[in-house]
C-alpha cells in the first residue's frame, strides 16, 4: 500500500508567489473537508491473529486486513491494546436516621465501583499518509503482553445483597486514521488464559471417615486425569474406595463449585454457588474397588481468574458420597477452567468419547439382607436372637456360630481381623482371593480401544493414540484460526 498525494491541473499555470499564499489556504480547506466527508461504508478492515488464546508474556502476532473499494485519504494505520478489570457492586443497606420520635429506618442502595487498567499501548503499524487506492492491503504487527495477567472473565448477576458485574477483558483495536469521527475501526477481544501455577498434570485428593454406630471406615481416593480444562471438555474422575463398614452409599454426586471474591475499595463480597451437578449410582456395603466417572463440563461456565486485584474467580470439584444415617463424605479437587476458546474461534470437530477403563470390585458383591431367611451353611432361621452376619470374604449371609472365626484378609484390604465363614477361613488366612482384577479386564479394554481408534483415526487424525497402540508419529491437529468479522 502506498499513500501517494495526487495533484491535478497544470503546475506551470501556478507561479511560486501564488503557491506561497494560497498553499496554506488550500491545505486548510482540505483539512476542513476531511472532517465532514465520511468514508464509504463499503471499505472494510478486520484483524487476524496467529493464535486463538494467550498467556501473560506471550507475543501477540497478527495482521490488519483492509479491503478498499472507494479511494480515500488516510493518515496511517495504528493498533491499540488494552487490558483492564472493571467491577460494580450494588449494596442494599438498612440505616437509621433521625432522633426521638423522628427516628426511622431507611433503605439505601449504594454503588461501589472499581476500575483498574493492566496495560494500554498504541502501535503505529504504518505511519505514511496519502490516498488509498482500491485493492486489498495487509499490515502485520506484533505486541508482547505483560508477564503476569489474570484470565479473561465476565460475570453479571444478582444475589440477596444486590446486583454485581465483574469483568476482566482484553481488547485489540485497529484504526485506519482517516479523519475525526470518520476513521475505519475494528475492535476485537483477546482471550488471555491465566498461567497455571503448576504444569497441567493429574490431580489427587483423599478423605475418610468413621461411623458412630457402625464399625469400620470409609476411605476414598480421587484422581482427575488433569487439573485444567476448557468448558465443553469431559473430565474422567477415578475413584478408589475402601468401605470396611456395613454402611452403603446411596449415590455419588459430582458438583462444580464456583467461588468469586469481589473487592471494591473497602467493600468486599464473596459469592459461592454450585454451578453444575451430576449424580451416579453408589456402591454396596464393604465395597472395595475402582470406579471411573465421566463428567461433562458445561460450555457456559466462566473461566478461572485469580491474579486480578479486585476480581478473583476459582473452582473446585466436590465428590460427595451420600451415606444414609450418617454425615456425607466429601472429597474436593481443585479445578482450573481456561477461557472457552471455541466460542471465539473455529476448532476441528472432536470424536465421541473414548471407552473408559472398566470398573473393578475386588470384593464379592454384598448379599442383600432381604434375600436371606436362613443361614447359608446350617440353615438356621434368623430371629431377634439369631442375627445375620456377612462373611467378609465371600459376602454371603451366615449365623453368628458359622462366622465365629476372625482373621485379617490382606489382599482385600482388611488389615484387622474380620468375620469369615468356615469355608473361606483357609483362603482368608492366606491373604484372600480378589473377586475381580483390573488385569482380567485389560485385554478386553485394549480391544475396545483399538476398535475405537480404528473407527475414528481416519476421520480425526489428530487424536492421540494410547501407548500400546502408538506405533508412529501422531498427526498434528489443524491450526486453530480465530473467526474474523468483515
């Protein structure tokens, strides 16, 4: 693109003395005309970027694109970058005013506002002036973001204390400097993800509890396949539970908790709410094994943002075990959500979820009390004085005399002596035998994985292969291009 000033007419008809006196007047008339002549709306500009999202310290590289249909006069091309957090909190307050008989209580609504700018920069992409002729033009630019930035965030709502609006935004604005109020402009948002305090890796937590009226404990360990997600992802929650009590778990609930800490001057407000919940079947008494729970993260969830001065947004995943007649057990795992990039850019379509590893129960299924009227061995009837007892190895129901023997069962994670029937006693004393083993299901699981990747690898060549199927380099996914508006 070249801005070349074109002068029409015969220069020989204009002497130098006249040029000296009329040149300034002519320039003044041109400048006045520029302020009142609007640019043709068919002329368009937009911006493209090399990445769909960034973190603090990244270099933003892109191009200002322009389609000129009708010639116009321009003074240059500039790009402005801006990052800020903006907070508005509404407070409802009851105050007392007046004295004596004139004393009364009034309701007041107070607005608290806070606005902080992280950075504001202007880049002169093309400084030349002149006429722009019809055609397509591209102006590359680059800009380095400050190293520590909070993640993009935007949330509005209302609770019992009042309304609120919290925003952490980053914007890029391209301008073709034409004239006052007649510039060609294009503004877009930048997606900035907060840097993870640690590398993306599996996360782990555990918790346990005992019971007042029942012997034994419930010990639960929980893993996530990674600690950072994008809304729309499916996380895999692995649970390993050891219940040595006779308490069942009615259901397992996975809850996403969203916590916001908002601060405007001296006014603070904390907002905590469950934004998504999913329920699964529980497990039987004396369960010992593994469960894999897939959990879809809703697209509408806002990203995490913890580095702001006035706005902090965090998440955690609560795994709740509903236990009848006892306080529920909860395991909490931290959760980081990146900005939903696919709402602003086009990404390749994804295949259906891969098969999950099979659930495993190391102990035999618990025999229901309702299914047994007599002892499994001696056939004695049960009554108020002849109570039911479960063998902790085979989980069948016997009378008290037939389960007098007690021994630890190490392979079934019973380190203390527990009741066993006479038939299971020799095996239990040797450590016991597991009801199921993950190794038994491994071959079948690998076959289902192989069938899955054979079906979808041609349609989605960028999906990663599992280690036992990975025999060559993995094709990379298509480049994610941000959507542009013309």
